[in-house]
């Protein structure tokens, strides 16, 4: 639902109306960005700016960060600084809400029912009333300019800090977590795509951050030989991508055991449900059967859909399922090296998979630290995604079961219910799973 009240998983159910049909209107986007009610979420190297004490995301008005954005107009840039072009004209059709200079800025949508600006609503033909939300990537902004944001803080405002992404979002409420998921995924996508996939020329931003185009399309660009294919009718613009992955709670024939695996770079004795990417020409159900067999040698049946979750690390959609399998059959972790850990180039390699009983998992869920990840653990998981891990032997930090018991720790840990993996595990343990 638009309100997010019916959303099952954390980071889903955004309260924002994305107004996607208005992204190409420079007039509307500029009016929204200049509105006193506009709110900006800042990211540096993918990490959001938050209030240190409360952990709440920082919402900054445009006035507070105008020195970061550059001269107006902020969107619909023309050839010269401060110049705006009419994107309806044939000669400037490639400039719809374009941002060619300054840090990446993305229009996220309107939080309807909050505040609002009648002038902005009028520009949109009365279609919307609320606060406009934007994301800004300040990764390449000089520290002095960032310090000015802090120096203009109200005395009653807590210290503002850029916090590692996973740790930060764990303290957000459901609505802000959903906004964050969209903002972070878009920040990541814009930062990764720097060149045209057809000719290799630099790209520039259109549609308020939701479209990238080859710079050879700019009205003032020098003729290119041969012309980029995007100029000859193919229109190979680049749009945000979502990589779809299946994630599965595999339950045995008795209904009393679940199959979980442990990544070789997971912190401590951390086990989770098995997952994998969907390939072209493959249904979700086929991906479930293939990935689970490749990773564990287990053949599944009775695949049943559960729910989905946006996962902005960097831009995935996790599609959750339950499936049945025979726990008396031997596991085989040697098929594609993903579970055996022999695949040295695979950052998702696992070293173990086990069938756990309901009682064993319930013991972990009942423990205060059974689903807790410390700050260093979240940092380690972030490093797995970013590929910044060093020697697996030093990053693994495996704690033996006996040692964990002596320290009054759970024998292993599982994901929290802020992830769809945690939801699949928890609902099965407490008899809510529809198998």
C-alpha cells in the first residue's frame, strides 16, 4: 500500500508517492527542490547522514545545503552555468530535468499529508501536496563544504554523523527504512554508471537522477565519428536496474528441520537461508530449484512464494520462498564451490550447510544475542558486498560452539527479522509459515 501499512518486510512499504511521470519536468522538479518544505537526505560513500544520539536520518532543508548543490536551477541544466533549457524544444529534448554539474541529486518523491507547498502543487496541476524528498551524494564534495552543514546546525540539534549503511538503517523506523532503501540503491546506481554502454562516452543525469544518457546527445556536443548508436534511433539510455535474487527457507519432509548455510566471510557462527540470482530465461521456481541444488546438492519441491524485500546492497530485490526437501539425503557442497568455500573468487562462498531442528533455531531466537549483529559485524557484511574484504582468514572471526556457550552466547546466530531471511526463519519456527 502507499502508506506502507500492509508491507511485510523491513525496507518495503515506502510512504513516498514517487510521481514518476513528473521526473522529466524540469519546471516541476526545480519548484519542488526550491520549496521551503523540501527535504534532503545526504549520503557519503553510500553511508547516510544521521543524528548520532537518536540514529534518526537527517532531513535537511534546501537552504541548509544550497552551497553543496551549486547555482540554480538545480535541474534542467543548460550549456552555461545558471542556464535552464526548455526540454520540450527539439534542440533541448535531451535535457529533461538534467543535472550536468555538481554532486548527484535524486528526486525520491512526495510524502503526501506532510506540510506541503501550494506553489509546487500548482505546478503539478494539483496532483500532489506534501513534502518533496531528495537524496544527495556528497562523496566527492570537499570536507570544508561538508563542515559548513555542521556549522549551520541549530544548537538543539544533536551531532550529525555519516554512519555505516547497515548499522544506520537498523535504527530507522519502517517508513524511513523504506525511503532509505530507494535512496541508497539510486545513489549506488548513479555512482557506478559513468560511461555510455554503446560508445564509452561519459554519461550525464536526466529525469532527476532516474535516467543516464550519453554525453554525445547533448545539443552542444561535438559530432562524434562514428555516431553513438543512441543517436541513431536505438535510444540506449540507461535506467536503474534491480537484480533479482531468490532466497529460500528449505523445510524437510517432517516440517521440523530447516536447511541453513554459513558464508565463509560471515561474522562468527552466523547461518542464514540459501539464496542466489535469477538468470535470464528462468522463472523464480526454476531459479529456486537450480540455485539450491548447485549450492547444497539438495533437490527441492513444493516451492511456495512468501514475499519480497528491497535490498539496496547495491540494488537487489530479494524474492522469498519456502520449499520442501528430504533431510535424509546427503548434502553436497562441492558442485559449484559456493558452499564449500573453494571458490576463491566468489565473495558469497559458503563453508557449511546444516539441517537445524525447530528447537535448535528457537533456542537461538530466544537468546538476546541470537539475531544481534554488532557494529563490526555490520561493517564486515558491508565489506563483503563492496568487495573490500582482505584475507578471509582474518575476516572470518569464527567463534567455536564451546567457546560461545562459555561466554553465554548462542551456539550460532541467524538474521534478524529486518531481513526477509529472518522473517522466513522466524515464521517457520513459530508455526506461521504457509508450506
